[in-house]
């Protein structure tokens, strides 16, 4: 019970922090969109696609490797092993972070001129290279705080970083926005780079204060470098390939739209609507799930380390059930209120149209993120990255083929196909690993019916009893809150009714059926003789 309470508290803290950060980031993106326009958002998206590849090289799988190493040492109460593992992880990230920064610094001009085909991106790439070493080392320290269940410290660092980023970017845009799109993008990127450096310094101070609390005990295993490389390098290699394909995908989108007949500025604007406006809004509710799914990695790693298969099955089943209930609710709200959200947030009819088209995909994207986190906790990260590589390769091939013929509609089709493919492969792998249980009637069809009934009922009521438009900010907020409350209440009543009428009933999908084991979950305490310990 203490373990579950701690997990829940950490999840709530991290979830609230993530929601606040996503909300602030979304509001900040709206502000940036209004300042630099859709074309500027598209140009910024191209630059950030290269930055994503650079940060992938800089971190090279360090976050997950840190989480696994520190969790494994903590499971055996080896304080000395934790300190040694962190020294190795920080050295690893420093090497790859500096290497990535030098590579981006030296190749910024050819990347801007020949890859992005826009000279306005060169100076922005120079600015981005400065922050790469700090991003890399921050990933290792964030992994440490997640592994030792001190998420409040990493969460406070994220809030600190966001405040610095917003402040510096606002000041930069107020000075340089009038000089053109290039200088506006430099102001945004410069603010992000300064914030990354400040966040690293803050995390480092927190880590130093945390390190003093640990004892210098003996290490049971001294092959930390080998263990680190065994986890990080496969992730790093697959991440390089995956990020390279994603970068190519983002570069091909404006090219394909231009081949379809759009001008260069219109292509960037369409790309900016989908990736700079719609996708951040659709992924905003995933902040709550992302917080809890990140905490699943050390929990599953520890259960796997001590051989608690029953606990693994139980966690996987509950995580997926909760994910489907939450994501179906979010998808229904986006689908019903798509036009109002597009107008209220971005003042764009096109944004509302894309929100409605992509709303059903929210269920798949949210579930795929949680499944990927669980696969990483179960040491199946190579399989997960392999699925992501397949996803990206198929996406590149389809973009190259469909966009010149179908334009932005073809891009929406590509997103659907690749997300469904990735989710299927990941879910199938998790099913083979954990043998989880899932009910099609209870976990999919019922919440879909309930959220559509709730959303359309609230929409009809508001349209008939209020004179103001639903696109009005406070009216739309009230609609969303009422819909969520009605949906949650109907779920609660349905669960109580099912429990009262048929306690053992469960309409399970045959190939996903899981029989609850008769053996109770294993429990390990600090003084347990059966648990591996650091001698």
C-alpha cells in the first residue's frame, strides 16, 4: 500500500506539473503563432526537426539507461552503486553532448542550405548547438530523479526551465520580431537554449544535494560501463535511425506540398497548421498519461529485477485500462468540439477541420505512448525502437508517394496509417511479454458511447440555453469541464452497476484474454530475505 500510495502521489505531482507545462507551452505557442505567423511556425518546425535529431545524438539513450541502472542498484539498496552508476552516466552524456554540439556547429551551414533549403535557418542552428551538452546531461539527471522516485525535483526543474524560456523569448520577440521571420525564430530558439542551460545548472545543484544523503557503500557489480552501453547503445543506434527518418519526413512534407501545387509560403503554412497548431493541442491531455507512464519504467524494471511476473501483469492491465478510458474521453471531446477549439485557440477554421479528422487517432497515440513506456521498463526498448523505425520508414515512403498527388489530405492519411501500424506492433509485443487482460466491451465500446452521449448532450444544452457562441472562451471551457464531469460520472455509475449485477463478468477479447493467477502478488520489503541485496 505504501508503494502504491507513493506511486500515486508522484504521478499526481508529475501530472499536475506536466499539465501546467503543457498548458503554458500551448498558450505560449499560440502567442508565438500570432507573432511570427503560420509561415514562421512552419520554418520553426523545420529547424526543430533538425534539433530533434541533434538532441537524439546528444542523449544517445542516456535517460532510459540511467533509469534502469539506478533502479537496479536501488532495488538491491546499493548506495555506492547508485553513485558510481551516475558518474558513468554523466560522463557518457557529456561525451555525446559535446560531440553532437560540434557536429551541428560545423555542419549548420550545409544543413541549412542543402537540407532545409532555406538560408534563414543557419543562424538558428548555430544557436541550437550551444545547448546540446546541457540537454544531454540534464537527461541523465532527470532519469536519476525518476529512478529514485524524487519526481518533484525534476518537475520543479521543468517549471523553472519553462519560466526562463517564456521570459527570455518574450523579451527577444519584443526586440527582434519586427526584423523578419529569421530574427523572430532566433529569438524563440535563443530563449529555449538559455532555458536549457539554466535548467541544467538547477538540476545539477539538486543532484549534488541529493548525492550527499547517500552512503558510500560497496558496489556489488563494478561493470557499470558495460551495463550502461548494453542499454544505451542499442537505443542510441535505433534512435539515430528513427530521428533521421523523422527529420527526412518533416523535410519531405513541404516539398511534397509544393509538388502538389502550393507555393513555398503556403506549403510552410499548411505544415505549420498541422504540426505547429493541431498536434500540440491534440497531445495536450496526454500530459497526464505521460506523467504516470514515465513512472511505470522504474516500477516495471524493479519488478522484472526481482522476478515479480504477477505484479507486471497487474500493472500492464491497469495501465492500459486507464489509458483507454482517458484517451477515448479526450478523443470524443476533440471530435465534438473541434470547430469551437480551432476558432477559440487559433482563430482558424482549418485547424478545427484537422482537429476533427485526427481526433479518433488520439486513442491510438495515447495508448502507443503508454505501451512504449512499459516496453522500456521491461527491457524491450530495442523492440520498441524497431517499431518506431518501421513507422518512420513507412511514413517517409508514403509521404514521398502520396503528398504530390493528394496534398495535405494525403498527409492526414499517412499519419493515420503509420500511427495505427506502430500501435499494433507495440501492443502485440506487450501482449506477448506480459499476457495482460483487456475488455473490448468494457474498455473500448462503452466509454466511446458514454463520451459521445455526454459531449453531444452538453453541446445541445449549451446551444439551447445560452445565447453566446460556443467558440467563446469561457463558454467553451465550461462545456469541456461539464463534458468531462458527466463522462466521469457515467463511467462511475456504469462500473457500480456492473459490480452489483455481475461481479465476475468480463467481456474479453479472445486473443487478449487474461486469467487472473491464483497466486497473490509478491511483495518485497527492505528486510526481506528473498530479495536480492547488495552485500
